């Protein structure tokens, strides 16, 4: 995983799982209809996945790191489909999910071009009428410290609507969290 030891410890902690359950997912998914078949790109250690499997009938998670995908399979494989794959080139059929989500992971994608391929793949696997929703952090002093010797390629909120539209999405919206400054986005496939 493109994370240092302190970052891995935080993201695999119960404290982070509670933060995602109580704050990140409720804010990110407020008003979003996930539907019956959700794809999560980049679940990491599964903090979001454990919440999603309680909310929707079917969840598929695509994780690029092999060891982490194996960990997710051991923990959640009886309740979710876990795939070891790249979110920028997913081995999934077109138009197969009611929603696609990603939470606080895009800044771990090393280049804007790879992020754009993830957006294009999210569009490809999304059913017509489905929603792509997610959030990501914005740079701050503490965020930069946590990412020392990590991959940290944050999303510029000003350019995100155009990037999602270029991938094919419509009705793109985004806003910033009033306290943390994190960016939340939603986009639809017509």
C-alpha cells in the first residue's frame, strides 16, 4: 500500500472505523441512493466496507493491494465480493452497478491521469441512472505530516467537475466540508 506505517496504523484502527461510520460516510452519502448493488473502489482496510454491507444487499470491493485484498476477503468475503484489481482497469462488466463509491482514497492514486482512468471506469461499470459518489481530503499541515513518504496527490475541487464530465458523468455536484475542508462529490450516468 502507498502508505507509511503510522498511516497504515491509523487506517486499520477502530478509531478510524468509528470516524468513517459516524462522520465520513453519513456526510458523503447524505441524500445518495445507493441502490441494490454497490461497488467500492479502494476500500483499504475495510472501514467503509463494514458499514456498506449493512446498508445494501450486494457490495463489491476492488482493492489494488494484494495483501490488503486478502485481508478483506478473510474479514468480509462472506458478505461482500472482494476483487484484487486496479480501479483504473477493473475486470467487471459494463453497466453492472447501481452505484460506485470511493472514500478518502483518491489522494493515494499517484497521478491525475490514473485518477481520470478510475473516473472513466466508474462510469463504465455504472448502470444508467446510477450515481458515483465519494469524498477525499484536502491538504493541511496535519494531513501532510500523516502522508510523510506516502503517495499524496490531492484532488483540486475547482477542476473536479470538468474531470468527471470528461469521463461522461452528468449532474456533477461537489461541496466542501465546513470544518475539515474535505471535498464531497456526486455525479450521475444518464
